[in-house]
């Protein structure tokens, strides 16, 4: 099996993408094959995409062949193609659930005791409180986030597989400088000899389909149209693989807002000052209400942190997959198509026909790509605007509910204080009136005299007897 390597990699030890064994890149990467007659020689990197003029002494891309055992030729009929970008749903959920259990298991020992005030939480206790205060909402958000992380991890593995396949020399120059009706079968057989681990990739599958179509049709225009259609299919498949991730990115902050609304409802329902005459009881009730409000906003904080942590890896993965797809398109347009010879215009010595076809194909592909990009940008902008409007409307509602609750609390507090002051005033007035009455009574008693007459008792030996 032949692999392509950059000149600066000469003399280094690398791992083969086919069998994962260590191989040594030769110190000098050269090729003695002549440039194909009537075809532009590749230049720059292994696919010749930098647009520089080719050097006459090195007209072909450098290759090297690791010491692999030859593969047996397979029968025609293709092979089973696996999805190159969508990971298995059950596998991704299983990996995400394992990560979810691990996160909850790590945070559970740091759950603060009930008798510890929130102001005295340590950093880990505060982080754990974000997950365990709103159990249903926070744990659901955590599961969505870990599931999305698992999907991105599995997509990264699939992308690495596609990148390894790009290193294969799928069109060896040893078979022929150009691909025609006589040697196209040899090129197809070479694809069937590639390692099974790398055979099922977008790169190899697209080249195989193009060569098999060329073997049947013997028409470069048909191959060009097929490659353009296959590029569109791969692009739509990659775009569709992010549907669930975008749903998670939308649902996580919305669930955080729902948790906030639930917390506000509980906090507002706890404001009941009826029958409270003691200022300490009123102060304690207000403390519980403000604590409930702080707990309510923790759910939104957790949702926004998860959404922010998911947004950057998601967009980075989208860009990486788009770059990989662009590399495959570039190889097909700049290496495969110029080497195809259907015995038509090139046999007569006129290359204008195929060049016009290539220019039109590239122009149509770019036009369709720009149209799809504009449509995708419009959809993303529309979704972002909708999310902004929903967030603004929700924030207005939260502000209005909070202001209404604060006003009601202030009115109830003012009424309770007014009633307490009134009762205290009435009590003081009654007490003053009682003291005044007692003073008047004592004054009247002090101005009167009480005469006491002593009556002598008769004895046995009194004179009266």
C-alpha cells in the first residue's frame, strides 16, 4: 500500500493509517515517473492545491510504500458503507450516561449539609449546589450536555478516520499517468486492495463510484455531474448530523429558564405575612424569600454555562468536517478529473472541451455551495433571532414578576408595620388612661379622713356589771 507524505516528513517515524504499525518515511521522497502527456502536473502538497507552478524535476506527488503484505483482490460489487458522520444513537447515549453518572458521583460528596449557610459554602460545595438545588431541571440539563459531549467525541473519531483515509494514494501513478478505458479496471482493483479499516470512507467511496461510473459510461461529463451530486449528498449528510446537537444547544438554556421560573414561583408563594406581628418573624420570612430567589437563578446560570461550553466545540467540529469535505472535493476536481481520458477531446489534441466542462462544473459547485451557505446562514440567523426574542420576552416576564413580587412584599410589609404601630399606640393610650384614673382615685382618697372609734369591751369586774 502506498501513502502520500509531505517532503518535510522525510526520515521520520510515523504510524500507518491502515494497520497502525510504525513505518519509516524514506529520507528522499522522489518519483521517477514522467508527467502525463497533456495533463497538468500536481504541485505543492500531495494534492497540488496551493496553485504554485510544478518543478520539472519532481512533477509527481512524493510517495512511499511501507512494507505491507499484499492484499487479495475482492470481487466487484462495492462494500457496505457505514455512516461517515452520524454516530450510533444508543452508543452516544450510553457514553453520555456514563459521563453523567461520573459527574454526579464526583459532585455528590461535596453536597453541602442543610445546616450550612450558602454564604459559607466552599467552591466545590457551591458548584455541587448548582446541580442539586433544582434536581430535575439541573440533572436533565447535565444529561443533555454529557450526551452532546459524547456525540461530539464519536464524531471526532469518525472525522479522524476520514482524515487517515486522505493519506492513501488511491490513484497510483505506477498504474498509469492517465485513467482511460484500458487501465480503469486496474485502478478500481487497487481500491479493493486497500485496508478494510480505511476503505469505507467518503474519500475512497467517492473515488470508487467515480471510477466505476467511468468504466461503464466512458464519459467525463457524467463523472463530473456524479461527483458534484455526491458532494452535495455528503454535505447535506454532515449538516443533518448536527440536528440533535442543535436541539440540545437550544433546550439547555430553555430548561435553565424554566428552573428559574419554578424557583421564583416557590419564592413568591412563600411570602405570607398574615398574622405576623413580630419584626423578627417578618425578617426571617424575607430572608427565606431572597434565598429562594438566589436559588432560582442558579438553574439559569448552569444552563447558560452548559450552552456556552457546548457552542464552541460544536462549531469547531462543524468547521473541521467542512474542511475535510472541501479537501475531498479539491482532490476530485484537481487530481481525479484531469487524469480521466474518455478518448474524446483530448485524443484530438484539444483540451478546451474538458477544461470548459471542468470550469462549468466548478462554477456550478461553487454556486450551489454559496446558495446553500446563504440559506444555512439565513436559518442560523433566524434561529438566533428567535432565541434572542424568546430570551428577551422571558427576561421581561421575569423582571415584571420580580417587580410585582417586590411591590406586593413591600405593601404587605408596610401594612404589617402600620398595623403593629397602630396596635402599640392604642395599647399605650389605654395604659396611660388607666394610670391617670388610678392617680385620680389615689388623689381623692388622700383628701378624705377616716375616723376610727375604739369600743371598750365589758369585763367581768367592770362597774357596769
